[in-house]
């Protein structure tokens, strides 16, 4: 995949302290147009905290976040018009139908000609037969597809995906991965993706950032990075990051 | 402010009400129960004490107007609770929606809901108990304005409490109107209250409305000074409520409570 030079997300010195705990510690990175970046790390590493700060629902203690040059702290609404997200822990309201939910988020994200866009999304994510079904009665896979339809409704230039394929069967997960790859390749969007599935990360991501105890310990191409640390694959590297972060910091 | 985003919050309310009969009937079922109860009480009192005193205007009028204010408050809090119950905070607050637009959307929904409730109230009271609220004349508009503004302030304070203390604080919000009614003097003049209760009563805008009702019943008019104090204190409550809500929201963003709301606290 060709990676252009235009950054859609610039994170500089991002820090979040909770009293005596530092959840994210001076993290800096970029996501560029047409690039899929994997944010990896063990549970509690600071991945979701980082995503929450990018989404403007958590205030950083220090540092800055710019989405297409707009500072999230100063121009939150304008920055978020160009952003969207899907997370396994944040399904759409189960008491509204698929099309009602998409219509509401179409208005919230100021989508022009939203009815046409909703029809495209229903087609693209194979949701036509569920348009009048309440989201709460859909299967996990179907709900994930609805979340992704919502996440792409405004054709975001920055798409944040927090474990989008968790709880999906391999076939559905593979189809979702293909859609996201297609999305990143076609438009102007960059994607920040968290996952615990290293096979998936190797397949999808152009670049990965390993986070442990709130710090980025290493980053690089998921296909070549394990070799640089004398590991067979990304999963082995992940285990090393999770179990021996101090060793990596000293390397 | 974006009209489209405010509209999104209102449309969500429409979809929810349209989708479930329970939500639709819940808007006016308690109002009908209240009017029925007080309608029969006033009919009994009028029959017993004679018609020299207008019990119907006094009690039924007061109940109707107080229920209106309560309904405005519930219109705002209910829609907020829908986000709490469906764990929709992250989707809503991670969108471009500004907090002022969210509150404006809740208020717009409160207006829609209270207009519907008001129509049902007027019709039910007129058809079943032959009581016309329009007997208050032009003062009715002033009464409704003060009660509407106070209902909005109560609603915004209610959602601030739940946002700050978590979903379990819902039970603190529902009884707020019942808790305030003894201080407001819905059915009696403030002068019958102990001094400390009178003091609180004078700080609450609806007390000026119910004082006005009694002025009209005793043959007078709703004086402009009573209206002014009711209107002025309502505006003060709205400003205070908005300041509290913005403060609570900012703290929730600082502590991460918005992102992990179901946990109730992150500290």
C-alpha cells in the first residue's frame, strides 16, 4: 500500500495522569492518509485511554492532538466532524432500528444527502434486510456491521477502531478486515486500529505501535518488526512486550 | 450551534416515542391520574362547602400548572436517561455534537413533550370536570412561561446530578418536584409556612405563580411585580443550572467518567 505524506492525526507528548497513576506517558505518533496503524499492547497498556483522548471524551493532562491540523482541545467539534469510531464496547442503541440509528448519526455528523449515503451503507455492509430491525436484536456480527456503517457514515478522514472484530467469527472478521482495507485504500482516510489478534494486525496494518505501561516501546512494519527482535512472528513479539517491557526499554 | 445536530436529539425522542406505546402514554398518564383525583376532591369540597369559594380553580388549576412544570422537567431528564439506559454516551459525546447543542436538543424535546401533555391536560380537565384553565385569562401565558423556564432549570439540574453521581442517582431526580411542592405553596399561601420554609419558598419561582393564582381567585390580578420576581428567579435558575451542568460535564471529561459512565465513578 502506498503511504502518502499527509498526516490526518498528529499526537504530540500525550499524557494522562490519574492521581498517582500515569495511564499514558508522553506518547507521540502520527497516522497518515491511506495508512492503517495498529495500536497494540496488553490490557491496561493505555490504548483505549489514548483513543478516548483523541475522541475528545477524556481530557489529556499534557500534550496535543491534531486531526487534519485542528486541535481537539480548541476545535473539538470541527475536528470530530472529520473523525469517527467503532468500538466493541460501544454498540448503537438497541431500542432504535438500524436506519433510525444511521439517520440520527447522519444528522450528528452533518452528512450531506444522508438518505442516499444510508442506502449505500446498508448495501455495502449487507444490512438491507435489517433496516427496520432494532439493533438490540441483531447478532454480534450484525451489530458490528451496523457500528462500522455508523463509523463510516461521514467518510471520516480519521477512523478509530477499538477491537472492531472482537467476538466475531473468522469469516465475518475477515470480511470486515477487507472492508476496512478497502476503505483506507480508496479514500483520504487513515485508520488507527487496536486489536489483540496478531494475525489480523499483520494482515491489515501498514505500521504498528507497541504500547506498554502508557509508553510506546517500539514501532515499525508488522511484517518485518518481529525479525528485528529475533522473534518468529508478531504474537511472540507481543508476548515479549507484555512480559518483559523493561528489557525492551533498555534495548 | 448546529440546528441539524439539535434536531438529531429531538428526532431520537420522536423515534423512541413512536416506537413504544409505553413511552407515549407515560407522557400524560400521571397527569390524567392527578387531574382525576383532584377533580373529584374539588367536586366533593364544592358540594360540601358551597360554591362561595372556587375550589376547582384553586386546586385543579394549581395541580394542572404544577404538573405542566414537572412534565417539562421530565421531558429533559427522560431523554438523557435514554442515553444512560442504552449506554450511548460514548457514541453521542464522541460525535461533533457540542454540549450546548445536546442541552438545546433536550430542551426542544422537553418543549415538544410538554405541549402534548398540556393539550391532553386542557382537554381532559375541560371534558371531565368542565374546568377551563383559560379562566385565568392573559395571566395564564405568564404562569406557563415561569413554570416552563423553571421546569427547564430543574431538568438540567436533574441531568447534572445523574451525570455527576452515576446512573443510580436516577432515584434522586424523580422526587424533586414532590420535594419542592411544600415550599412552593401549590395549595396554600406561603404565609402558613414556618419562616424558614417561607424563605425557601420565596427563592422558588413557582411560588410566585401560585401566589398569582390566589390573587386572581380572590378577585385581584396577577401583579406585574409578582410576575417580574417569578420570571427573574426562573432566569437565574436557568443560568445556574447551565453553569452546574457545564461544570459537571467538564469534570466528567477530565476524570474520564464520560468514557466509562456505567462504572459510575472513576475516582
